[in-house]
C-alpha cells in the first residue's frame, strides 16, 4: 500500500483502494452499490460563503448514473447576487474526487462538492471554484510552478460556564484539559474533517478565552497541511460545515467571527502558501528564503490593500485589524514575526538533527525539511470568502513574478523588529497601512482591480459585486465611532456572528 493510502481516514479512499484524485464515476457507483448507500448529497458554495445542499434519493441505478453524469439545475439568482432572475438556471455537477460519507446523516449518504456550469455547459465564469481554478492556472502559466495553500481555521466554542478549573483569561494557547473545556470536541471535529478528505496538520486551543453573562467563550484552531490551492479551499469549506454541525449536536454555539468583544483575541484565517515545481518546494534556496519566495511576497505587499476585500468582508473585520495586537495593520513582512502582515515561519532550516538529539537511540534521519517551508498571510479572518481569498493570494503571488522591481519591493518592506514597540516608531511610520473599513477596502480593490481581472481570473461582474457589497456597509468611520462603546460593539458582533 502506498503512503497516500496507508492509514487514510477517508472510508471511500480505503474501500476503493485508490487516491481520491483517481476516483471515477464507476468508482462512485461501485462504492454506493456495495455499501448500501441510500442517498447522495450535492454541496456547493454560494455568495454568503456557506455550503448549500441538494439531497437525492437513489431511486435506481439508471437514476444514479443520470445525476452523476448530468448533475442538476439550481436557481443561480438565489445563490449569487450577480445572476438575474430572468436567466438564473445553472447546472451543478459533482466532482467525484471530493466524495465522502456524511458523518451526520442517519440514512447512509455520500456527499460530493460540485462545480457550477452555465446554460451553455461551460464553467460559470464567476463561480467560486472556477475563479480559484483560473487563478491557479494563470499562476502556473506565468511561473511554470504550482501554487499550494493551507488555512489556520480559528473559531470560538460557546457554552454555559461550569466554573470548574477556570482557564486564565487570554492565556489559552495550547492549554490542556481540564482548563481547556473543548479539546475533545475539537478532536471529534478533526476526525470527521479527516474522514471527509481534509488533510489536517494539527489542532489546539488558542489564546482567547473569557466569560460573558455566564457563558464561556473558548478559542480553538485547526490547521491544515499545504495542498493544491483548489483542494485547500474545498477542505476549509467542508471543515466549517462539519464544525458547525457537530456543535449543533452538542448544543454548543460556534462563531468564526473576526471579533467578539474589545480587548479579547479575535479569530483569524491565516493562509500559508508554498510554491512547488516537479514536486519540490521552491521557498528555500541554500537554506535561506529564495528569490521565488521573495517575488511572491512582493506581489502580496503590492496587492495587500485589496486582498482585504476578499479576506475581511464585514465591519467587525476591522475591529480585529487594530494596532498593538497580533493581527497586522501595516504592510510589511518578516521572519518569525507576528507583528507583520506576511510572516516567514520557523522553517526547520537548522542543520542539527533534532530528532536524534531528543532520542539518542535513533540513527540519522536525513529528512528533507525544506519541504515544510511556507509563508503566511495574517490579515484574513473567518468572514473571508474562502475561494475568492485564496484566488486573490494566487493572483498576488503571480503578480510578484510580473514586477520588474519585485526584489526591491521585498527588500523595502522587510522588517526584523516588533513594529508596535515605541522604540520602532520611525520604522512604523514608513510602512503603508491596511484599510480600516469595508469602504476603504472597496476603494483599494477599485484601484487595483485590473490586476485581479487579468487572465480572466476575476470577472468584472464579480469585482463589481464585491465592491458594491463592501460599500453598502457604510462603515468608513464606524471603528472610531464605536471605540470604547461595548454595547454598540456587541450589537455589531451579534449582527455578523455567523459570518462565512
């Protein structure tokens, strides 16, 4: 058995004995017929960032073949604001590689994510998954390399406070039970996500924990492994769906909201990226950050103001992006530095064999740790449109290869200090700032839209729709108006509590 199949938690992969990327229609029919599967679910993202579901009872083999081959019609005007009711019919077609057993269904059910097609049977230009596909294709065409990504999914679990083994306020990072109350819930989520095909790196409790009105709010994180960017977006979408459903079963509430209350940690959706060629990571060169990585970072530095339009999509997003906290506010990058926008995390570049040092009985490992190096964009949060966000990052990284002065931009925006400390005020003043509202973010996207529209990645209609939505919040001065007003802040949080 190859390494991809050994210990694989996806029951469809194990049963068929092949990687999910090799699934065919015949494989899906075989699994359904031999495992007494009675229903099929089609799932697909809409403009609100949530997965939608269409249920099918399997009437007979001919009907199963028909829905797998032809898909089904859906009302596009109810899913996307850019589609008119007068010509709203769309097709959704399942992608067999995404098949997984629904862990919540009482009736045995196989679920698959779908792609959208228009009336002419062509991929829908402005659909989420097609926008990301086009972004990855353009990246490959320009650079000859592949764009990979993975997300750090942060969320709060909310339940009545039992007042036993109270956690230390804002000190929940990697806490163990019984001080962390929802570790078991998180590991259940991780098991279900893995069974649905999610490539998980690890999970842990996060910094945020506090109580309000007898309710405990505990922050957790599930982080993924880097995979092709299209798969990364699919996995994050399914993960959010699983976390919410399992919370509902337990009687918990869940929020991915970027901010809940002043002075407490907000929830981000940090995205790590790496660039691959012939199966090899291109982020390091002779043990240091490569020119390839620096060009990608330069592109993100240039387009950072407009990336917030995809990654920070409601007014509470900008209550998280405030100075003197771990969320970034300035456009800069650095090594192992959590005050910057793009961080180069610790990358196992040391020459020592740490495994052998910790375990003297081990022989030399000779492990290629260069494969682990990524760079991390820290501004996005749980309100993000996941497909648009990762597509926007792919565009930005590609753009870095199209800039003649990319390496100069990277040099000018590099910092190696905590820019929020008073002694580094001069450095801070020289850095551009991220937008401070949805309206400001919309203005930035308007100015830089041509880069995102290049190669037909983002359609003009999609960009128009994003700008219109952001400006509709009318929040240009909201952050300063609400500052210090806890009651108004809670009203905003309640309004956008179940974002994304």
